[in-house]
């Protein structure tokens, strides 16, 4: 009888803790991972239906296969590697007890990305170049988080809106007629885009650079995460 009572009491205590004591959630985004981007979020509930969260993401892709179809008779892409990371701290306001229910989440973002490539021109000269993108911004997310059985988290951010300050810099590590041609075309493409403008190409000793002002760009976001609460 005492053993049965102890087991029953322990079971009820476990259920009570599962339903009411979760203050931490660790989450991943399955779609991002399937696309080769590692994404991780840690959320901590605090008093008054609020929580703090930090989202970290890292990507590393060989994208040469995506770009090679655009090779021309004068240039041939050999390699193209894309890498980068993004930090997003959030402060969440829940409609009820955190971390479950509807939420509104102001957030900050900071990210840095780079793509390095090697190109062979019509004269068989191999040139390597780097595109660097840095972004920082502010925004807000609206979503809903379920806790199934008090343990399994389903977090759907169905709408996010923000504004980012973004810089883009491009460097060719060689100077040739073809490289100057390519850099000129790249500069013109940026300046003809309504979201960009003000980019200037410079031919230096051994390098060609394309630089421009900080661009203020809109940001939209939606995502779906699965996790464990404890």
C-alpha cells in the first residue's frame, strides 16, 4: 500500500511539474536544417507572462551548382562558397503565462555573410573574389507557441516585420580587363536596382573593389520551430 501511494504521488508530482513548471525551451527549425542552415533558439520564461529568447543561426553552402548555369562565353565559375551567421535576441510578451500562447516579440538582429568564388576568364586567368554582407536591424514578431503535454514545443511565428541597415562590399583579388568588365557590370546592376544605389568601383594595386553606402531595407519573416520545454 505504501509503495502504491509513493508511486501515485510521484506520478502526480511529475504531471504537475510537466504542466506548470516549464520555464526553459530549446528549439530548432526543421526547414532551415533541411536547407543546410543550423538554427537554434533558447527561450527563458520570466515573471508576468514575459520571456527572453536568443536565436542563433549558421549556414555554410557550396552554391557553385546554383550559379554555374549562368556562366558566359567569357567567364566560367569554378567555386562558390557561402557562409554566414545571424544573432537575434527577443523579448516576448505573452497573452497568458509564458512560454505558451500568443506572443508579441520585439527583436534585434545582427548578421554577417560572405561568398567567396573563383572565376576563369576568356584568357584562362583565374580570379578569386569575395562578397561581404553585414546587416543589423530591429523588428517585431507575432506568433503562437503550443506546449503539448507540457513538454513538446511548437512555435509558429506567422508574421514578422522589421528594418535592416545593410552593407555590401565586393573585392576582386586580381586586376585584368575581364575582371574590370565584370566589376563594372556588377556595379551597374546594383545601381540600377531600386533598393540599392550609390555603389562605386575602384581599381587598386592588385585588387578591384566595389563599395557603397549603408542601405536601409525592409525585412519580412515567418518560421516554424519544434522544441523541448523543461
